[in-house]
């Protein structure tokens, strides 16, 4: 056993900045994604950014020049796109298929770039790149202006939680560096992006191939007084993934039990901060204990913050396993506080090829928990070009829809808007293990009962979840049956004047008619050997 | 609100990945190749599972042509930290007389590394193998997932990779399938050295400049680590101040002339360099997209 096994106490009252840890490098990290349509020059922009930032080495440039002569789309001139299109299929087809991650840095910060494909069939790869991005660069071809794809990419980026957008209007050289063209695109984008709720939108006119407005301003566009792209990326505020000001929450990832004397719960803190001595609640069990130690190999800590990977030791012997969430009660917004649910409203982005239908069963992975999940209702689908809500029976690949899910056991979660760690999930195919959808927990609907009563559960099982199209249709059939039985009773009462007689006739109608209907249907099938679900559903006639 | 500096974020991300594998895999293993990336990976693993011992062994696929200082460093590290190490050699390859000098880099790498690795994984039944590969090293690596699913024959299918949103890794697999897992995916060469300096992680002395015997061959400086490297007519051994940016099989790894004998020196030299890290790795230059082809065949 090595020396670090011995305990040491390292007071760490300050935020975990570089100084507190003795680190030399205080640069921050910004992750961004680039998206655009085919031929907007996305890969060229990234290749050029890497080059401008000094992240392309001489041997790579030599290889690039020989590749450019052979495969380039620039007539033999240096084709920066070939720096980033890594897969053989991509270089052959001259398109980006998969998300590629690129790295470069400036004196102020390190960057991780997700270069993502524009093709609709690779939407899931774009959504993947967006999931960890602090900002998105949206490429627009100055000659073509905004396309349906621009609207689609904006919608996906917004759905994945990206709040800062840079609109890079590329190929300005091909429109004569005309300010009018740029301003028109800038204004049009502000208009179409209005419903998406971005925090900040900045438009920059660029020429990626020649490097205008990338590292420094362009003498060819003196009318543009804003920042060039690299200086702008240096200034964008990266969002902490786990909000520090929210209540403490840590999904337990692994129980560290090397021997009988030590039992720690390892995980990465999703939100808030924790201090030694804090009282914590284990969800979903609800048991309480307090933090006895915050263990790291660099010594015990007094406190720890969101995004840090730690091991917590509790003061009491409580039952905790992977998938549980350690939380602290705190006076924060209800939407940010983890809650335990077995039925949720969620948004899905479908990533698998097979369409998703009501009744389908999956595995859900949320935080570190995994259980079974059933799609119980599809409420609507978002048209990702017009952003309008439309009705849908199924959700096909790349669709964004609003659904209801029922889990096999309750999960601890938050709204996605409050925290992606406990509000984002994936649905996994039970047979193929394919990732079928990305999911986003939505707020509980206002009408929802705080705790489902047995009656509500029974109604939900028979009629479908509250508010679903399925429930509405079944309720209509049932009310029509009741109404027709009442009508029969009423007619009998009017004709005979005997209440008892009317009641018997009404009840007989209610009970006997469906039986007669089923009998007739069975005979009909025998005669015609043909089934028609629509007709059967016309019950109550 | 303070934002975590990027090395802390990278460290936390890697620890999360290491723990996720141990929590979900049946029998994980850490592919230990003795280089600086392996050193960082091992250090992160010690942090992730502290105060416990590593819940998996280390596996070194030995081609028989590693620098002697690498083997010494490996054995010393294992002893110092009390680790379980499995050393696997492809005996069939040895019997067939495969070696980098005569067989060429391509055949040697395929038989002794790729086939050797597959043999070892199958022999011990490992279903998840950690590797120290980084996405900034090579173009096809830039597109590989952190959890890279391999078929029962260890093949990588670049066109059928699972999306990895947030930190939600789909760790489900069928019998016979396995994962290669890359906790350092988002690290760069500069990050690795900055972290080694920050955490004071021991690395093989070959990374530091020293006077060593080299042969100049085809524009590359090859260190003559032992007598097995035959001298061609007209070649002579000279003593030069050199160091290595990456470490592999010694006849396939080019040295660079350097005065950098300290960590600060290495970092300064790297920042000023105009050549990429893998320039000295002869195995990468066996034709275009060659790393992609190797990975599809099961190379990690």
C-alpha cells in the first residue's frame, strides 16, 4: 500500500482554483461545437482555427499539402478541411460523418471543439457534440443565407441546452465582403431564433479559407467593428455543468469497500457543494446521515464542489448503492431540487433508426441509475424547422418529441433545465443495446397529483396517462356508453313510467350490448375471417 | 462563480470514466504501455479508487523490443505501488521469428502488438480494457468514442459507434463483446506534461535528454538499445544528446535531439516545437488512414 493511503488533512476553504491545488495552469476550458450545412465550410473553419492558433505542426502541414493535391476540393491549394475529416469514408466523400474532437489553446484558455456533421442522418452525432458544449458556432454560407438546416441545427442545439450562439457568416469573399448581405442574415437569424431562448447571439462575417476575422480583424471588412472569432471565444463565459449555487446532489457511482474498515461512496458532484459535517439525505430511501469524511488521494478535504470527483464517508451505517443520490436539503427553487419519480414528462431526441411507439419498453440510464422504462404516451412532436408542435403516432429517427415515460422503479432526477446531470438520460434498446434516444426531464405538469393514489394509478392503467390522446379516446367511448344507457333508461321511463323498469333496461343495455357486440364480432370473424381494429373500436354503437 | 481550471476538469472526467467501467464491467484491465500516457492513466486510477487497491490488474503486451529502461521502470513501478501486472508475449510470433528489424514495422506491430493484445484479452477474459490513447494524437482517434465497443473479434466499426451525450455512457454489451475505454480522450500532449509536472508523476527517464548511442537511419535517429540492431554498411553509432517524445519499440521510435533534461525544459520545448508528437512513430506512416485500419483490426 502506498504512502498516500495515510490520511492527511488539507484545509480547502477556497474554491478549487489552481492556486489551492498548487497547479501551474490556471487556464479555463471552453467546449464548443460547430454546425452547419454541407459545404458551408465547417471543417475548413476548424482546420483554419487550429492553424491560426498554432496547433498544426509542420509534419502535419506537409501531409496536408500532399493530401490537398490528391483529395482536396480547392484545386490543389491547401484544403484545411482535410485536417479534420479523419475517417477514410469522410475523406473519400468529402463530408463529415462523425463528430470529431479537436484541441487547441490560447494563453487564456484551452478549447475542445466538437466538429459535427450537417447531414440530417447524422443528427445524433451533432446532438452528442452539443451535449457538452458551452457555446455553438453556426456556419452560414453568405451566398445562401439561412437554410432549413440552419433552423434544424439551432433547434437541436437549443434542445441540448446550449445557450450561447455565434453565427459565423462564411464565404464573405464570394459576396464581395458586402455589409448588406451580412446584416440581412444577422437580422433574419435573430428573428428565427427568438423562440429558442438563447442567452446571447453574436454574428461575425468571416472567410474561413483566407482567415478573415478568425484570429484578428479583417482589413477587407472594415465595417465590422466586433471581435474576431478567436478573441470572442476567449471571452465567452463557460457554464459550469453542475450549478454551484444549487442544492448539493451526488449520484453514487461506485461503493468503495476495500476492507471491513472503510466504506466510501464515490461519485462526481452534480450540483452544489458539500462540507464535512453536513447532513445528507439518501434518495430514494430518504435515510439521513452526515458527512464524516471527504476522501481524496491528496488527503481529506473540508469541502467539495460541483464537477469534482470525490469519495464520501457517512457517519452512520446506511444502505447506499450505485444509482442512489446523496442530497442536502436547502432553500433552493423546487425545480432544482432532486425529486423521486416513476412517471415523468420528457422530451426525446430519437437517435436510433427504428421509430419509437407507445408501449415500447427500453432501459433508461439517468445519472448512475439504470432501470426499465415504458413509453406510455406521445404528446406531440416538434417540427424542427418551423418549431411548431404537431401530433404524432410514432417518433422516427432524428425526431424531437414530448412524451410520458413510466419507470420500473422510481428514479431520482431534476428538470433538465436545472441540471443536465440528473435531468438528461438515454434510452437503450433492450435487445440490441443501441442508444435509441436522448432524453430531457421536463417539469412535472401543474395538474399532476403530488403522490399518485391507487385509484389514479388504476385509471392510468386502464385509460392511459393523464392528458394523453389515448385516455381522451377511451374516455369518449366510456362516456358514450353511459350516455346511451341513460338514454335507453330515459325512453323506457317515459314510455312505461316505471323507474325500476327503466333502471333494469338501462343496466341491461350497458352490460348486454358490449356482450352482444363481442358475440356478433366473433361470428362475423368466423364468417369473413377478417379483422378490422377500427370497427372493433367503434364499440358502444 | 469560479470555473474549475481545465486540468481539474480533465482529471475529474477521467476519474468518472474509470469508476464507471469498474462499476459496470465484469473483468476490467488497464493496458499499461509504460509511456507517459500510461503513467498518467495509472495515477488517475490510483486516485479514482483510493484508499483501496486498484480493482483490476495491469496488462503489458511485451513485443520483446521495448527499451531496457522501460522494462526497468515498469517493474519498479509495479513494486513501488504494489500492483498486479500481467506481461503477455505473443509466443507464436516469437517462434515465427517476427521482429521489427527484419519483418518490418507493419508485420511486427500486427503480430506482436495487435495479435498479442487480442490473445491476452481472450486468454484472461477481460471485457473492458483501459487505454491511454488521446484524440489529439491521430485523426481516426479523434473520432473514436470514450467507450469504444469491440465485436467478439475485437474489431472496431467506425461507422456504427454509439453516441455519447453528456457523461452518459451506454455500457451495455452482449456476451463476447468488449469495450476499449479511453479516459484520456480529451487530453492533449501539453495537458499530459502539465499534469505530470503538477502531480509529480514519475516517468521513464528516456523522456529526458541525455547523451545516448544513436544510429542515423533514413532521416530518423534510432537509439541502439542493444546489439540486436544490426548496423548497415556505412552506418556508425554516435553519441548524441537526445530524448524521446513518445516511446514504443526501440527500432521503430525516432529520438529527437534535445537539451531538455527537466520537466520545465520538456514543456518549453514542446510549446516551441513545430513537429507533431507522433512524427517519430514509424508505425503511423504505413499509408493513409493506417491507424484507422489498424484499429478496425483490433489495435487499440
